[in-house]
C-alpha cells in the first residue's frame, strides 16, 4: 500500500494533496460560521447557494480551464492554482455581504477545477506500473476519508482557542504548503511538458467529453457517476436530519454515523489493490454499486424499524454505503488512464470532474427538496432507484461491449 511513497516526487505531491484537503475541510466549517454571521436565520440558504455555486463552477469551468492551460507547464498551472486559492481564502474573513461569498467561492472553485484534473493526470506519469498506480489511487481515497474524519475535529479544537476567521488562514496555509511542495518536486520532462491537442479553444475544450462518448468503457463510467452521486447525496445532505429529526439523537451521533461511513470507505481502500490485481475493475465497480444500493436498502429498513435495533442498523447501513462508494470511486481514475493517451488524459480527467459533479448538481437539490416535501424514507427510495438504474446502464454497456484496453504499464501509457 505504501509503495508509491517510495517515489519521492509522488510522496511530495501526496503530502501537498493531503494538507490541501484538510485546509479545504477547515474552509467548509469556516464558511458555515461566516454564513451565520452574515445571514443569521438565512445561513442555510447562503450555504446552499454557495455549494451550488461551487458545483456550477466545477461543471462548467473544468473542461474550459483544461483547454485554456493545456499549453502551460504543469508545475506552473498547479502552483498558480494553489496561490489563487490561498489568496481567495484570505479574502473571505473580510466579506460583509452574501454576494461577496458567492463571487469569491466561484473564483476559488474555478482554481480547484483547474488544479484537480491536472493533478490527477500527472500521477500516472510518475508511477511506472499498474500495481503501484492502483496503490496510489487507494492512498488518494484514504486521504479523502482521513480529511473527512480529521477536519471537523481539527476545526473544533482550533475554535476553542481562536476565532473562526483564523480557520481561513489555516486554509490558506494549506494551499501555500501545497504550492511549496509542487515547486520543490522534480518532475520528469514528459510530465512537465504538456502535449496539447491541436485545434481551436472550443475544440480542445470538448476533447474530454468526446473521448467519453467514443469510449464504451468511459460511457459506462459516466453512468456510474450517477450511481455514486445518489447514495453520496443521502449521506452528505440527509445524515443530520435522519439522526436528529428522525431518530431524536444528538449532534455527536451525527459525527458517529459519518465515522462509520468513513471506516467502510477506508477499509475497502486498504484491500482494493489486492482485489484489483485479480479481478476486472469494472466488475469491482459494479459490485461496489450493488453494495451501495444494499446500504440504501438497509437505511430504509432501519428507518422503518420501531425497535431499539434501528440505530445499530443505521450504523451498518452507513458502513456498507461507504464501502460500496469506495469500490466505485477508487478505480475510476485507473479506468480513465487505461483508455486515454497522454494527449487526451488531462482533458478527459477534466471531463470526468465535470460529469461527476453534474450528477451532484442533480442529486444534492433532489435530496434536499424531496426530504422536506415527501419525507426521508421516500427520498431514499428514489435515490435507490436512481442508483440502481444508473448501475444497470453501466453494466449493460460494459457487459455488451467489454473494456478491451491492453494491460500496459503506466510508463507505456504516458507515452502512448
């Protein structure tokens, strides 16, 4: 599992990734408190709109920015993105109106939509073989889960000794650290020098989406994004409502339930490299979809139960759902890398970034509005049907058109 960290360049970039993620977690907490300061009883509306602005920036900016910077040095793009994000984070404590939050978040998330796909496309050129690259993807999944567990705890600890405004400073420090790590990393010439596609700006911006359309493997992944977004939206949006309003439990139990989700995700990330070494990745991803759907069904049974077993059942449901989502999310980058050339890779990762967040732009509001209008039980049923239908579509594409990308090393793929 730790083999990728023997590569010095990857180890530095992974450190940058982890610290920047924790900084982003602090930003989420600080934004919520800033929304309360500015909006009072309108805080939830302000946060909801800020998150919508974030998703809109991800969906529409990612392919455009990938085309805009495809001719620039990779290190320069990553460092500039981090510096912009740090600068925006330092501006946020001084805002006094909600529209200023929306504007700053939009700029910050455009920088993130530039950084993340370029960063993801860089990793295959640093790691030489399939096994090491797969382990790196598992480490990345663990980094996301670690951030989800640690950031709220770190924010709570900091808030006991300082104002929430200083959490923005912590966010900026995380991005500056990330930029410093990237600047000090020696990248191979092939990784630093982009191989831009030819054609107009809009032609290049559409390369990633056209690659998804032409590749049956990636078309299946596009459908699976929806199977990921439906259960994830239940976990992210509905957990506080389920715990406090449906079960009448405490805020601490919200954190406990989310911890079970993280434990399930981390457990699968740890064993996934060994599973993928002997099992087709599309089969693993479809098994993950079935597992996540089982988690949703377990949620429904827990909420329908009137016995004392409802809480343990709900904890099990979050554990199962975390495991299923991890099995779907972790191999997705490997699937993209196997079915793209070096010239296509950056724009295709940008397309995946946009497509996956487009699904969240559908499911987040759906869960929020439906749970208020018809209740959380029927909402979970709707999300189960969405996830099941999307998984069936992905399976039909993958099974009728098997993914036939040759088994090649990362070094070969980087020069394909």
